C-alpha cells in the first residue's frame, strides 16, 4: 500500500503537499509552534518535487516557506 501523495509523486502528478504539510507549517509559524519533523518532511518532499520538475533552485529557508 502507498499513500495517494506517494502515488502522485510516482506518476509525476501534482500533489497535495502544500495543502497538507505546507498548511501545517504555515499555521505552526503563525502560532509560534515548533514542528521540526513536519518542517523537515515538507522541505525534503518540496525539494523532491522541484527536482522532478527540473528546477535548479536549492533548498533553503525561503524554499521551505513557499
């Protein structure tokens, strides 16, 4: 079994990464809550999505917040 997001990554489809993990990171930032595991997972998956899309942009704090 795989998650729908994993299948989307495998098939090169648009994922709900920003709507799920991104929203949680943004909400945590707004409330001043530290969510290091979610932030790390979001950053890694966002980097993967950008690499698969052919983007040469590196990963940094700005990339995590987009």
